[in-house]
């Protein structure tokens, strides 16, 4: 059984979603299926996203990329 990795897919002008998948291509496939059901698939079609693998072995607060530099109390 393949080991799953944690990915953050951050869409411009939209929220980020977090996906557990074997690789980034599978993460995008799963996100695409989800977005098709929510009628938001155009975010993937337009290429308006950034995907990055997160290290699940490190303690962290999961926040969208654009908020990584924001203070926590905002």
C-alpha cells in the first residue's frame, strides 16, 4: 500500500484545500473530482493554483500560503 503525503493546494482568489495522496498528480486528481462536484473546477482548468507538499512529521499550523506571513491574531 503506498504511503500518503500531505499536500496543500492553494487557489488564487479562493481558499486552500489539503489532500492526502500518494503523489502530487493524485492530489490534483482528487482535488479536481472534489471541485467538479462543487462547480469550482475552473480554478484547476485556469491553472490558478500552487501545490506544495507539506511535512506531516513537523508540528505546524495549516494555513493557506498567502497567510503564512500573517500574524495569528488577525
